[in-house]
C-alpha cells in the first residue's frame, strides 16, 4: 500500500468536499438574496462565517483522520519513515564495511 498515494487521495477528497460545500452554500445564499430573505451583505457575511468555521472543523477532521491512518498503518506493521531512514543508514554502513573487508582481502 502506497501511503503517499492514500494521503493524496484523502486530501483530494477533503478538498472536493470543501469545494462542494462552498459552492452549495453560495448557491443557497444567492437564492435567499433573490427571494429577498437576505441582503447581499448578510449573505456574504453568512458564507464567510460558515466557511471559516467549516475550515476549522475540517482541519480537526483532517488531523483525526491522519492520526487514525497512522494507527492503522502501525497495526498493519507498515514502518514509519523515520524507521525506514534508520534502516537505510544501517544498510549503507554495512555495505561500506563489507566493501572495506573485500578490499582488505584483495591487498
């Protein structure tokens, strides 16, 4: 499972959801303005207030989703990036030591 692809897909889903909510809200407030239920300034204020609150909530949802995905990946045994970096470093050191030993044998 490619975690960067999964995160990218989830991010795109969040962006799409936010865009859809914003568009629907704008459409509803435009209809309210046309019907005379709101004046344009009230509609703009309503949309701005709602979207700022929605973005705050969306950030909390995104943070929770990332935490859950990390937990799931840990439960599945998928190593974290720091663990992979540490293993790569160890592998590089072992390869260097092996080359040094091989070079000593040829002398």
